[in-house]
């Protein structure tokens, strides 16, 4: 596998239409083929290229960008208040970090959120189908979760007249505008909004807390600025990227950084390394709230650029500003964490220094 780790080479690969998101011979991982999770996977804009990608992507992008920042802030603030943990209870903190973002997006979609833990559990189980580290049992759970999520989103589509301002309604309206009519594909991509949110946005919140623990003066700096939480989240997305890497597969002879890449070649794009390339961000090892012209690769670039970046950053900053009243130096100093085993995520699981936990 080729590795692109500099800002320039990562940008070039992202811009190349001949570098695809899946190997041509295996559009859906063999273990998921003809299973419920595989059915959803086969439609996700994240996992397809070309015309099948561009039209749904445009619809999703338009629907997501039609939600105002103030609406995201209001819903995130309300959601974050629910079971707000103390920093001295690392299990509760971990649960809150992982459940809050997906509950906000479920709420935006118009799904009932009275049992937010159940939604978070289903999304957690479903995303395991995306990892080749998953066991057969985890894949079975992913299939069961895929069926439950699909049925919830189907119900939400059916209830659309009654809740016309929801993200589900907005996606449907944008889909009609771009003639995206395949119902199975629309439902799969609504599930995709939950799965794309889940770990990455939890990682952004969790890594912002890690930054506060690791840089003793940071909490004071954040509190002294009007845009402190937004800047903390933005610099965290660069410095400790929750998504460390992504992949591309070459379909036509392509040259990147003077290297000829043959059809069939695979490329690992190390987003976390590009974020710390001094040519993109001078003095890259310093965590700077007021970093000028910050260049962040965490949300991808080019045709597959993340359409949820603004929402993700807003959810994270709002959730952290709610957590603020529970933050103080002595409590932060007691917090420990381990990194969740993952091929591409940098995701903290908090503990008190003695125990290990899973999310
Ligand atoms: C911190 C949080 C997030 C991070 C770091 C993140 C990162 C990414 C990255 C790296 C990709 C593209 C991967 C590639 O090019 O190979 C992506 C795609 C995507 N993300 Fe996000 N994302 C986040 C949150 C969200 C949220 C909240 C949503 C929606 C509500 C979302 C929706 C999507 C969708 C639909 C795609 C597929 C786009 C396409 O392939 O054209 N993401 N995200």
C-alpha cells in the first residue's frame, strides 16, 4: 500500500477522480454481501463514486447546509444537558461523549429520542460492520442493528408531513430537486448520517477534553475568549484528528508527487500527518487556539469532503460549553484514558487510571 502523509500529496489524491473509495472488485466487503448491513453499505455516498455518488451527495449537502447554526446550537445544548456527567465519573463521561452527538443528529432527523442510549447502541453496533477488525458476532449485531435503523428511518419518512422541518424532510425535498428517487438509497443514506456522526464527533469532543487535560493552561485560555470553545474544537480537529486516515484505490494510471500509481494500487491517506505538515500549518506540534489560516484535512477534501463538518464542530463546541461548569483543574488532572482499538479512529475511552472501559 502507498502512503500519502504530506499535505500536498494528500490533497492531490483527494482531487483525483481516478482514486476511488472502494476496490473495483469489492464494492461491498465480502462478509457483508447480501446481508442487511451490506445492503445499506452498498448505497452510502461515502462508499461509492461517479454519478451514483454525485447526485445523492449534492442532496445531502444541501439538506445539511440548510440547517442554521443556531438550530444546531440550541438542540446540541438541550441534548448535552441530559445526564450531564461529572468529570470524576469517567464511565458516565464516556457514555455522554459517545451518546450526545448521535442523539443531536437523531433529533435533527426527527427521530424520537426518548431512549437515546438505544439509538446510540444501534449506531455503535452498525458501524462495526465498517471495520475489518470485527468478529462474526459483531457482524451479526451489525446486521440486526441495520434492520432496526432502516425501519426507524422508514417510519420517519412515512411521518414526514407531520414534521416538515426535520432533516429527513429536508433530505427528501433536496432528493426530489436532484431527481434522486431510489427509496432504498435515501433510507440507507439517512442511516449513514447517523453512522458518519457517531464515532468521529464523539472523538472530536473526547479529544478536546484530552487537550484540556494535556495542556494545563488551555482551560483558562478557552474561558477568556468569546470563541474559545469553537477554537478549541477546531484546533483539536487538526492536532488530534478523530479520523486519522482514509483510503483510496486507483482505477487508471495516475501520477501523484512524481510517483506512478498503477490501476489496483491502494493508498493510505494519513490525514493526521497532513494536519501536522509544517508546510500546511507552521509550528505544527504546538496547540494554538488562535492559529492563523489553519488547514485541516480531518474532514477530507474533494468529491468526498465531509458535508457534516460545520454541524460536527458546532455540536462539539456546544456540548463542551455545557460541560464547562463541571470542568476544573483538579478534576481534569485525575482523568485518564486509553485509545479505543481502531484502524482509523483516535477515540478516547475515559477511566480513573485503574480500570479499562469500552464504548
Ligand atoms: C468530527 C466529526 C466528523 C469527522 C472527523 C468526519 C470526517 C469525514 C471524512 C474524513 C469523510 C470522508 C472520507 C473520505 O474522503 O475517504 C467524511 C464523509 C462524510 N461525512 Fe463526515 N465527519 C464527521 C462528522 C459528520 C457528521 C456530523 C455528518 C452528518 C451529520 C457527516 C456526514 C458525512 C457524510 C454523508 C460523508 C460522505 C461524503 C461523501 O463520501 O461524499 N460527517 N466525514
